[in-house]
């Protein structure tokens, strides 16, 4: 039995990923920073709730102890993330972004990935087939955001693309450090979720496809790579 933890899994892409992996036979822990929402999501899914705020050391450490006591972990999906929008739902542009805004966003999107990965590394290292999936974005691709022919070129925000580019680098460096694990970054696509005010053009079913696929990668599968549903992406 494969045991999987998904952060930020009480809704959106995390919830759909949990649903699909449970259907594939995984035992899934639904990580949520809100205990009630996490419990309700777990009841709907038939999964296990675990209180987990990726911005809080004590919360992450407690979640790791809980999952260790239950038997360990094989797959970690670092899904929790925020974007930050203006009061009218728009993207915070380069003229409006502040260091404090970036610090808040990086606390979840970047430091949260490191905090959770670090806490669960001892459990993953005991697994026969450990996998880490870091949910990134197409906006993390330097090749795409500098190419005027791509939709990502027009995105006006600074914080979110920068945070996800950092996630890509974190992915590569962890993958090199732990060659026995499969550690990859994925781009779900522009999916309608609360993160973007449900403005995305894809459904969560479509967006979760690549996350689910890479969560089930084989022991001889790719690592240190960056994918969307169509295949490898340029860095």
C-alpha cells in the first residue's frame, strides 16, 4: 500500500488529486491548515485528515510525527500555494508589489515546500519507492515568460512567478541530493481554483492529471524534471 501526503488538499487541485490517488489504491493524508475543513474533506474522500500549516514549524513537525506513528510515507505532494490578488481580483503588478507581499507569498510557496520536505525526508528515505511532487507553474519557466509568443509572457505579476521558479530550483537540487527518490516539478495549467479567483480555463480534473501521473512515477522514472500534461517543459 502506498501512503501519500498532499498539502493544501481540502479543496481544489489537492482535493482532486487526493480523490484520484485514493481511486488508484493510495492511502491519502489530506493536509489542511484548517482542522474542520480538512476533516470534512477527508470524510468526503474517505481519506485521513492531518492538520498541517506549511508556514508553521510546529504544525509540520506534529504532522510528521502523526504520519510516522501511523506507519510512514511514500509520496509527498507539495501542493499548498497562494498567489495574492488585489481587492478587485486582479494580479498584483510590478508597480504595486512590496517586499512584505513577496515575503508572505514565499513563506507558503517556497519556504513551505522546504519546511515540509525537510520534515518528511526521514520518512521518505525509509520508503522503498519515495516520490516527491512539487506543484509549480508554467509561469516558473524563464523560457516561456521571456517569449512574447507565449501566454505567460503577458502575466504582470512578480511574486508568484518568482516563487515558482524558486520551487523549480529547489526541485532540481533535492533531486540531485537524493538520487534514490523521484522528485519532480509539475505545471497543472491554468486551472479554475480559489487561488486565481476561479478564473482559470481548465477544470480541476484536467489540472490534477499531471500531479496524479507524477505521484505514481516508477522507481526508474524521471527525476529532477519539470512537466505539464503534454510532457517536459523548458526551464
